[in-house]
C-alpha cells in the first residue's frame, strides 16, 4: 500500500509516516495533477517548491504500482494541511475501516 510521508526539508532525516493508503485512498487524498513523479530513488536537494516548511511525499512500492500510480516517489504540490484534512476524512467514510 502506498505510504504518505511528511518531510521537513530543513531536517532531511526527519520523515513522518502520515498514512498508509490504498490506491483508491490515494485518489481521495491526492489530486494526481499535483503529484510529481520523482522516480525510484528519493531525490536529494530542494523539493520545497511552494515555500511550505513541510513537503508531502508519496511512495508507491513497485509491487503495488498501477496505470495511475507508477512505482516510486511523488512530491505532492498541495499544502500538507489540506492533505492532513483529507486523510482525516477517510476515517469518516462509511465502509472504510481504520485501525
């Protein structure tokens, strides 16, 4: 299942696993138009394109990739506050059980 991380560019070793999502959940949380595929290795250098202190990174494992979500890392060009709220709404969607 794809992993959603919040990454702080000022502290490159500080990744926070925010959610483990199904591909369907990815479509609910992430606007694909804002997802920039970065390839199979986590890139170095600056990725903070919008000036936010925290960057959302989605990792899709090769075994879980599909036509819409290719394997590898994505930078999500959406404010992490919006992403956080979308993740929170998943807990309120009927039929989706969260631990």
